[in-house]
């Protein structure tokens, strides 16, 4: 049996609930820059800088969401998650 199409109001409510749940459950993530990016591709350097990391062994707090975890997952040889 096919599903019924949701109304725009219902879609907006469910999106708001998901965003609220993600923000409440997500919290903060601490990221450490622990290995130099010398001799790494330019895109890796840009990614490290975009996370706000400028010095070795620096730790920054960022929102714990899928995009941040994805960025750290692409650079496991340079970054680590603390806590």
C-alpha cells in the first residue's frame, strides 16, 4: 500500500523536530590537530584551515554534526576527536 503524501505543514514540523533533536543530542565535539600537513595535498590543508586549526596540537570545539564528523573522517592522519 503506497504512503500518503505529507502536507507542507507536516513536513516543516518534522524538519523542525529533526533539527531540534540534532542540536540537543549533538552538543560539541573537540578536534585536535596533531600531525603536520606538510607534504599533504592542498585540499587537506584547506580542510584543516577551514576547521579553524592553525597550530600543531591545537584543540578546537565545533558542533557535533555529520558535516564536522565527515571532515575529521577524511583526515584521520592529521586530526583526532577528543572525548
